[in-house]
């Protein structure tokens, strides 16, 4: 019986999660040709086709989809065994700040991955608005922050550029009413732009709820008492995207990463996990 190569499996998983060889090569710090060669070697070992081209990316064949689950488990066990036996895992605590509206689905994946690969690293997660997170980061209270912004400040890195969409209750009707009923938190970074675009489109609106609590907004919208905005791919599961052409386009927002310079090894490990997770979210969108 032949043995599966861990390095080739790692490249295969990276390509599958990133949606393409180019992104995967960047995450792995390898050339595209090296990643392609490893995938080819894995396919030759299994005598199966694992990937097929799809536009500018790739997608899994049925055999590839079946292998992915095994490959992820094999790599996780390999990394766990190595770290636990060699005691080379890093130990310490990192404070990570993330806006509430982009916690799901990327951040649970990051925490799960770091729990496997760096079991002695504690990640303290805090959730707030971009404005507050940037203030805390400037004070040195947070090691790493993610933000949602129109642009990116010096020292920041854009992980993704995502459409901002109107969302409401599934099968809801309140979006048809005029004045349009809205639900936004007072400190929400999307609020001002959404209101401005409605005014520019000549659409009358009123606030159905004006709160400091995101859960209050979600409850109001899910009850079909108002609509709000959310980044594509990051809306709460009880909400649905609205495709009414009468509603103004909300443009795009950048998801940015800002990392401190203290404890570079620990910060680097978390940043790498964040890059991989948001690339996987973008590929699945």
C-alpha cells in the first residue's frame, strides 16, 4: 500500500480552501509550479483526478471532495503529534479584536485551527465596532484587529473586498413599505453610507429601531419590522439578502487586518490563520 505525502496533502488542502493555486502558493510560501507539482504527484499516487479548472480558479472533482475531509484530518493529526512531542509550540496570549458582523463564519475556523496547531496559544477574542477597535489598537490594548472600512490605513492589509448588501427577513415584505423602515445600531459603520445612498435615491426612510445592541437589530429585522445592511457572506443565518433593484447599491467594504509588532511569532501565526480563513470564505462566496 502506498503512503500519502503530508506535504502534497497540505498543498492540496490549501488549494481547495483558497480556491486556486496562486492564492495557495502565497499562503504556503511556495511557487505556483511547486504547488502544481505536489498536486500532480498526489494525483499520480492515487491514480485519480482531484482538481479541475473553473474559470480563473479550480474546483474539486468528486474524488477530490472525498479526499479533502481525510486530508484535513491527516494534517491536523500530524501537526498535533509534532507539536506535542517536540514542545516547539509557542505559548502566550494574543488579544484579537473583530467587528461583530464578520465574526461568522471565519473566526470560529481560525480559533479551531489555532487550537489544533498552537495548543499553548491563548486567543482572547473581543468584539466591537471598527471605530472602537482602531482606538484600542492605537493604545496597544489589542494585538491584532480586523476592520470593515471603505479604504485601508497605512500599515493595514486588505484580506477581502466584499459587497455590502441590504438584508431583511426571509420572505419578508417590509422592504416594500414607504417610508422604508430601517434598523441600525447607532455606532454601525455602515449606517451613515446607507442613509446617504437612500437620500440620494430619493427614498423616504424612518428608523424602526435605533439601538446600541446588534442583537436588537437582528431581532427587529428577522421579525420583518425593518431592514438593515450586512456584508455578503456574513449575514446572520436568520436573515436573507434583498435583491430589489429599487434599493440603492451599497458598494463594497474592505475587510482589513492590522497587526502589532510585539511578539511577532505569535502575531504571525494568528495573522496567517486569519488570511487562510477569509480566503476560504471568499472562495466559497
